[in-house]
């Protein structure tokens, strides 16, 4: 078999299924208004929820750390890569999340696979929500424990599965806090009560809740007033930076530091990114307005799009999925949005289930109501245009 012809054949297969993906190159920093292929576009699909990714104060914090510490950390945390900025950021995360300790990973993806593959051992079981993020799925795959999938946010099904798995050694329930493609919030208070009743541990991925949910933006735990056994997060969304973390007890930190392979064998995060993240947390702590404007804007968009007849998912989060259905139709819809100056890529399987391809809109604190009205206008024009869904 010729290597390239095998690859070409596989590419043809995904093209035939409308599942081919390609890169879109931006020529300016993260902001609502960007230029793509010389066209002005309004981005309505970024995870830069609070608009902090290009904040001058954060850039300045990052620059001054880079001047002193350099760019790369040049080693794993357990060898030569650990520095004062990792320590400061871990302390900041622990105080923000109100836990004893925190441990940084190089991404949220690596935090999820590190946690699941090290905590859940042979003879254990992981109960995982069917719509959990791919990094949780991959963490389950890497773990030697058995994985049982429960229906999406379905407490009855979770309880049935907790009852059926009593013979396993340790049991873990793992869930996204905010579901990344549906924009809904897991009923974490009830999940924790249920898990406690059946002697199971709870792991929560608060990637999309951190900085967004709760009176002070502390995330899903503040929103419900609860604390799981393990809380995972990312710095790559509302914080506008890069990197992942686990927040919990000292002993959990110590365990992961000694067992999580994606921590042990990964070069430590760049110190300038850590300095940027410390600053981002401080801004979130001081500035409520960004968070409050997000709720108002996402509610406004949801209401208007529902009035136009669109199937809109989710609740108060900045993730606003519009269900289109087929892969081809979703691609077409996204293409047409671009003609109206709106950049929001189609989300297709395997990211979402078959027949549920969608436009995953997100709104950020930086979008003005003028931007939002342009978005609504585009959807209005497309709702009356049959060509779009063909
Ligand atoms: N968990 C969820 C729910 C996510 O949406 C993502 C990112 N798409 C991740 C984890 C991974 O985080 P990171 O981008 O920091 O690797």
C-alpha cells in the first residue's frame, strides 16, 4: 500500500461525509472583529468569554515575567521547570476556587486525562455523562477502570448505574460543569448528593464555568454552593490564556504530582503564561461587569433567535448552540453566515451526535449590541432563505 494514496482515500471518505476539516487563519489577535481572507468578520464562536485574551494589563504582566524568566520553562515541573510563577498561579487558583491546593497542567485536556488515568484504577468504575468532553472520554480510555456511560444529565439513569456498579472498588462520577457543545449546566448539587449516597467520588470539569458562573465567577461550585472531590479547569477560555489545572486537597495534589503521567512527562507551562493567568484571575475578582454583561447578552440572543424559530439550546451560559441537523446543512449555514460577516463554524460529528450538527455561537463581554444586532439580522435573513438548508 502506498502511504499517500491511503491517506488520500481516507480524506476523500471524510469529504464525502461532509466531515472534512480545515484551518481558518486569523491575521489579528482575539477580538470580535477580525480579518479572514481579507474579509471583515465578526467572530461569534470564540471561548474568550470575558474578552481577556488581548487585555493590555494581562499582556503587560506576561511581558514583565518573560523579561525576567524567559519564554520556555525548559523542563518538567519535577525536574528543572518549576518556578515562582507556577507557585503563585497555583496559590491563586486555590484561593479563587476555595480549595486547599491546585496543580497546573499544560492544558485542560492534559488535566482531564491525567486525573482520570491516575485516579481510576483497575477494578474501579467511572460513570461518565454521555455528552462529556473528548478529553474526559480519552481520560476514561487511558484509565484501566471500566467506563459506564449514563444518559445526559439524567439523574435517574445515573442512580440506576450507581446501583448496578456496587461491586467495583472505587467509583467515580465524572461530568462537565457546563457542556461545551450544548451550553447547559450539569445539576452538580444533585449529582454530588447522589454520588455521596452511593459512596462514589465526583470529578467535575469546569472548563466553561470558570470566570463565568457564580456571583464571583468562581465557577460551577460557587453557582451551586458545593465542592466535588476533584475540580478540573482550564485557563484557555474565560481566562484568555492557556493551561489546565486541578483544584482540591493537598493530598490530591500530591497524588497527582506523583502519578499523573500527563503532569510528570510534560514540560511545565511558560512562566509568562502563568503571570498572565494570575493577572486574569485578579481582573475577574475585581470586575463583575464583564460577567454580568455576558448573561444579559446571551439571554438576549437566545430569546431573539427562538423568536425567529431556531432550535436554540442551553441556558444562561455564553454558549448558544443552534441545531441545524445534517452535516451538509450545517456547513452551508456557516458558509452563508460568513457571507453576512459572521464567523461561526459548523460543529459536526464526532464532536456532536449524528443528526445534531450545529452552529455553536458564543458571545463575549466584548461584543457590542451593534455586533449582536448584526448577528440577529443575519439569522433573520437566513431563516427566510430556503437555499441555506439544501
Ligand atoms: N474540557 C472541556 C469541557 C472543554 O471544552 C475543553 C476545550 N475545548 C477542554 C476540557 C480542554 O481544555 P484545553 O483547551 O485547555 O486543553
